[in-house]
């Protein structure tokens, strides 16, 4: 069994979204947590389980818990069945179920998208877009957008280390950090402007604006297994929708 990260990018996206959107179709408050568990198992199988769970812990898990608490405490309606009361706040069974629905769906869909970007390189995404006939200028804008934050983070770490080597304190209380902000941000902004100019010159040197067919050193190809998985996922979504409309 091949790992999911070896699949074609669009196939990976469709497969993970099929898992991620299932809780929006199946009417069960626990389906979202089941699909989230399945996505977690996939991340472990692909060798990024610890990094994936760390990202979930710092982002989606906090939002999911907050959403569950808010829905449990502040849902309104008639004929609610209250199970617990905290001062003037009442927790109802309907609120808990609603919170489970929303938090489970958030975890499921959000984790599927996070896993996709964790196991898919930016080069593969751009190559996929090129293969589908997307304009090279559009693919470059998307590539630059995806790479901007990681590049700035890396550059920021380099600048912070350089400032520390010069004796500037960058750690400590908030006052100390604010004092170190200007000496650190100014080089970051200037280096970003210089990088933008360098990228523009590089694109011109590679005849990016010249009309005609474009070539690429990084190429990916869709295999028969990718096509089979793509159609199986679409069939599963169609079956779930039909069952939701006529059975559930």
C-alpha cells in the first residue's frame, strides 16, 4: 500500500476532502471525531504524526473546544433539556449536541486541509496547476503567496539571531521585546523588498513574460491509480448525498 503523499496532488485533495466533508453530510455528532481520528492515522502512516498533532493542538483543537463550550452554554430555543447549571448559565443536551456537531466538523475539515498542505510540496501544487492549464502568472502568484510566510519566518529567525549576537536583547518581558522590535523589523522589511526585486529579475532572465509554451524542470504525472481513487471518492460523496436526501 503506497502512502497518500505519493499520490497526485489533486487526487490527495479530493481524497482528504472526501473524508473531511463527510461529517457535513452524515447526521451524527460523533462522525466528525471519527474522521478526524482517521486523518490522524493517515498522518502517522505518512510519517508526520507528531508535527501534524502539534499543529492541531495549537490551532484547531483550541477553536473546537471553544466552539463546544460556547454552543453548550449559549444555545437558545424552546423545550431545551438542561443537565447542569453554572450560576446563570445553563448547559443543555441540545447545546452539547450542537457543539459536538460544530467542533467535530471543524476538526474534520480543518485537519484534512492541514494534512494536505503538510504532505504536498509547493512545487507539486504548482505543477498540478500547470498541468491543468492554469496561466503561469496565476501559478506564480500562488507559489509566491505560499512561500512568503515560511521565507519571512526563516529570514526573521536569522535576523533575530544576528541581533542577539550584537548584544541586543530579544527575549524577556514585553518591554524588552518591544525595544528589540524596530531593530529586527527594519532589516526584515528591507530584505523582503530586495528579495522581491531579485525575483523579478530572475523571472525576466528566464523569459517568464515571453509568450509561448513554458517548460519546467519539476514534472508530475497522474497514474491510473490516481484516476481510480478520484472517481471512487466522487462516487462515495454522491452515495452519501443520496442517502442523506432519501434515507436519513
